[in-house]
């Protein structure tokens, strides 16, 4: 087996990316010290779909001035019930070259502005994504109807493309990413092992999770769809070797309070998933799963989290003519372990055990936003796979693959 060689290679890449990601943070702490950051919620009436302003007080308790560009813009998380959005807030202060100076023993008052999503009206939770500070709450009124805005402001500029169309799509807020979405090029053994994946989930009902009776029961019902395609980019005709189409119906309990201070998140997901490759004849592959997956996250240090999600399943109506021994290569259990920082480096691993042997997939990703002045919303994504059953068509063939590319969600 060549397992140790590939593991060392993947580990080396991991530390290279980690060093790149950790470098800016190290320099920031060396030059900026450890200021205290306090957030003051919006003091005026906030309206969903419109700009909202809040204030940051940056206190410097040290003996030297803090001179930094880190405060030109900050990432903030806005939450409503179980919805969370991360948006960028821009500093409204006029500072040369984006530099902010916090005098020794003093403080700086900074005003930031961001656009509150149109579907977030009510009691909003506002938290900083870049600096350590406690969250705050503020109230936001529902968005003003476009007709009323036009009547009150007849001279208002024309709408941005997409704003008007979204008024006809009120259910878009129920649509979100599910499994990672990426496009990866094959590196080892080569481009013939390229791969891409699209995935989304849809919440069927909008009842709040903490409501009672039938509403609470319906809140967890979701539909999902994932498609994983394996693309031979080395051949002249660039054929797709295989694809997996995975529609799914699942139920999610997003919060179960364990009353343990070190547990930051705990919930359970269970459902039914169909998987097939859409082919006929000897190449046809098809199976079904019923699964249950508890999900727990714990805080490691500051902003870093460790997530554990063991998944247990049984096969239902498996296609015995084309893949009768699929369970011997995919097994019945997958352990997902994810460790990382929300806006930093993240390592996500899946390990399966089966009669034929273990299989592991490791995904390492890092946001590219900071390298392009907060202008590129992509992740650099590396993936390593070693084992059986990545593809339905050749599920009994042991493969070892290294890929690199980009992802939209992770």
C-alpha cells in the first residue's frame, strides 16, 4: 500500500495552507496588541432590506498606539430564530488608506453600515465575526413595500436587477446549501479524476422551532438534492465517467439542550436518501438508505470549533442485480470530524468502515476573501480520498486520489 506516502503529502499541504492562513493573524496580534472591542447595537429604527448602522468602541489598554487596517471592514453575523447570515459591514469613518489609530490608554469610536437581509424582521442577534465581543440584540421592522416606497419617493432611483424579482420569490429564504459545493481538478493520479458537486436543501415549512403542537413538528421537514459527478478532463472528449444523483427527505431537530457548558451545538438529523447513477444495463447502480445522524459541536479555543457527526444507516431496496455487495465496501457507518475556524482554515474528514477495509475522505478549505480585499467569495479546496465506494459504478475498486480546486460552500 502507498497509504503513508499520500498521507504525508496531504499533511504537508495541510501545514502549508495552515501557515498561510495563520500568518496574517500572527502579524495582526504582533502589531495590534490585544484591544478590547465593544459593540453597540443600532440606536435608530432598523428596517429589513435597508442599511443599518452600529457602533464599535475599540479600547487600547496598552502603552503604545494601535495602528491597524483591520477595522476598515468587519464581518458580522445577523441571526433570526434559526436563520443566520454573514455579511460585511463597512466603516463609515473617513480615515486615510483605511488606517485606524487607537491611542495608548484610550479608545476609538467607529461607525459601521451593512444591509440587513429583507427576510430578517423581528428581534435580530448581531455578532462580530472578526473580533471577540459579545453579541447584541436589536429590533428590525418588516421591509417597506415597493409600492409605498415609490409613492413616498417618486424620484427614487431605479431598482437593482434581482430586487424586484425577489418579491415574486418569497420562498427563496427556505433554500440553502447542504453538502459542500465544489469543483476540483484531479492532481494524482491525474486530471481524469476531476470531480464536482452541487447540493442544496429546502425547508418545507416556516413554523418557528420553539412553537408548539403541529407547527413545531413540521418545522424540521426538509427536502435535499445532491449531485456528484466524476469528470475525465484528460480525455479528448472530456466524458463523465459516472455521476451520483441523491434526492433526500430528512427531518432535523436543530437544538437539543444538554445543559453542558462545553457543548455549543447538539441536534439530530434522520431521513431517507435514494442514490443512483442514472445509467442502464451493466453500468446501472442504485440503492437507498435510511439513516440517523446526531451532530455535536464543542468550542476548542476562541473561535475554533470541533464538530462530531456519526452517521448510521441501513440499506433499503438495494439493487441486488447490479450492486448486491455494496455494503461490503461502503459499510453501515460514517464518522464525520470537522475542525476549524468559521472564517479561516477548516479540515473536514469522513471515515467509513466496511468488510473490505476503511475508507477516508479529507477536505481542507480556506476562504480566499482576505487575499482580494474582501472581494472574492470562494474557498481554496483540497481533497484526499483513499478507499472504496466513492463512485457507484466502481464501488468495489480501491482508489487513492488527490484533488485541488475551489468551493462555494464547505
